C-alpha cells in the first residue's frame, strides 16, 4: 500500500498545494465564490473568475493580482450553453486547461408556494441547476479529452436535504445538484475526474440576505449547535482539500457538510 505524501517543508509544497493548477470558479465574484478564489489563489492556483458582472469580476481579479495570483475575469451567462462554451475556450487560451471547476452560482426566492409562478421557478432552476449541468458538461468534457483528471466541486445547500420554509425552488435546485454530483462521480471516475459537493449551512451572501431577518436568524441559531452563522473563510479549507488530488484523491461522490452542526440537530 502506498503511503500518503507528507508535506515538504523545504519547498512549501504538500497535500494542500495547488501550484500549477488552473481553477475556474463560476459565480466567482459573489461573496462565497470570491472567498474561494482568494483561497485557491493563496494555495498557488491560477484563477478564472466567471461571473455575469464584469465590474465585480474585474475588481476581484485586481485584488488577486495585487497578491501575485495569476487571474483573469470572464463574463458569461452561466445558464446559456454558448456562453459557457465561449468562456471555457477563452480560459484555455489565457490561463491554460482547467484542472478544478467550482460551480458557485446561486440565487434564492422567498415567494410563498401558492404565489410562485413558472417564470420564477424556471429562473431559479436555470440559474442554480442548469448552470451547474452546463459547466459540468463543457468543462468536464474538456477534462476528459485532456486525459489528466480533475476535480469538480458543486455548491449545494443544507436546504437540499431538509424542507426548510420559504425556499422551495432554491431547495429543489440544490437537491438536483446533489443527484447530479453523485451521478457524475460515477460517470467520470474512469477518467480520474472527481466530483463532490460542499453543503454549506447558513452563510450570509447575496442570495439569502433578504430572507435572513432577525426572527429567521434566531430560529437558525437555535437549531445550530455552533450557535452562530458561518463565515465565508470557513469554507476555504474544505474547498482546497476537495480540489487537491494529493489530499482527497479517493474522495468522489461525497456531499461534505460545513454547517456548524445544523444537520445533526433534531430536538
């Protein structure tokens, strides 16, 4: 049995070193996606920031560049196949082939069930789930063709596993990501491509700020053993672990909870 490689203190490389890797983060200019970009950059990866906002993507790339991270911004409509295909080709031309794909796009909706219309239903599903499907197809196929393996990490949610109030469409989209993740883990394993999902608990971000009023936060904290909301930086260690072939090479098809114990609480 081969031993797990230890960190090399002389060179600074080790289990969690991403030097020489290219990471594409879809939704990279958001609160959580942006934090992941910084974490991957600090670990040595080149970063492709994919977002619908040119301004926010450029700001993030400038911040990464100020730290010496090689990064570039790519504007796209994540739910449009042609847009994602164009972005994938641009990334290869500017940064090189993608080794790590992160799907961090997400929007939410608090519309009551009987008021929910199909336009909103499709908007949330297309943004959260269809975008993940397309990125996995397009970047995953490029990884398969290249033959060098890779890591795909999808953003799920605690609401994908339990029926939380007020977020039906969001929950359905994230439940779909769980199944997509596990299906692709089987499909892509022969190509040495690992597919996992991170399952965050409650982290303040753009998509849930309107829903996190004082009463809801109080209810969440009562149900969270850690007794607080998560901070974006607390996702980074898990993300780097999942991205690193050396650290998590035998991990695929996993749903990794980072939720302060929310999923362990009953009564």
